[in-house]
């Protein structure tokens, strides 16, 4: 989970930096960052859910 979080975090930051470079009038905003990188956040939460579901299944 930690490695997945690091990879997705890097991808989110990299993609947002490219967006800021392409749109020179845009300023950094945490709210805008969250809004634009929703896909990666949902992907991370879905991965955690799948991981925990599998963990609970194997522990039974």
C-alpha cells in the first residue's frame, strides 16, 4: 500500500505540474489540485479497499 501511495502521489504531482506549465495563468491551489487529480485519489482508495477485502478473505 505504501509503494502504491508513493507511485500515485508522484503521478499526481507530476501531472499537476504539467498542467500548471501548460496553463501559465493558472496558480497552484490545493482545492484545484484535489479536483484535477480525483482519478488518482479514487484509484488509491479502490486499491486499498480491494487489498483489505483480500486480506480479510485470507484471514478467515
